[in-house]
C-alpha cells in the first residue's frame, strides 16, 4: 500500500501491501493493560536515570 504522506512503496515495519504495523510484541486485547503498565514503569525508570 502506498502513503502520500510518507512516500511510496512497502514499509518494512508493516505487513506486506498494507499500512498495518507488524505486532512484534504479540500485544492483544487480553494483555494490553499489562503491557501498558510495564512500559509506563520502564519509561519512568528511564526518565529518572537520565535526570540524575
């Protein structure tokens, strides 16, 4: 699929011939809240580390 905003051709981060991102982390409806909490925690830890 082509995108006028970002150019033409297949995006390596999308499934072939679509604009759907590849789900490398197997995130789904059942685990979305857990994943969100984990990444929020990591983001907070990282932010604290770079400000100290």
